[in-house]
C-alpha cells in the first residue's frame, strides 16, 4: 500500500510540474512590426483579449506589392495599459512595434494563442 501511495504522489508531483512549466515558462520573446487590424474581447465562458497585426511584408523583387501576412496574438487581462494602447493604434492605423512572448501552451482562460503582447511601441513616421 505504501508503494502505491508513493507512486500516486510522484505522479501528482510530475503532473503539477508539467502543468506549471507549460503555464509559466516562456518559449520565445520578440518584436513584430506592423499595423494593428483589430483588438477585441472574445469568449463565452472565458473572456480574453485577442488581436491581429498586419505585418505588410514585401517580396524579393523590386516594386513588388506588399503580401498580406498577419500575426494573431492575445493579451492578458492584467495588461490594461497594453490593451488601451492597442485600441488607440487600431483606430489610428499607425505602425507599431509589438513586443510579445510565446508560451508553450494556450489555455482557454488566458487567450486563444500562444503569443501574448507585452508592450506597444509607436513608431515615428
């Protein structure tokens, strides 16, 4: 009986460790530049903030037209300043540098994506 109890405690600790790692660990940090197309609060049970950034990349040929490429991201509810800044730049249409972090897993109460906006830098045009 002691062995079974020990195995169950070990499995529980491994499960808690796995969950904690996937919830708190950051896989990547970076910056994307573009124009914020939208920022919205979504969800039925869990309300999360979701956004889309238009990257406006250009082809390798001279005079090539921009290729519409977008970057989907989430914003944690506690980041009220980031949400406010995103709403402002989405309405103005200005180009921004969006700082983000990528987590290992997406959780429904945190956001739809693994990418989370952490800072918005307005660029001088």
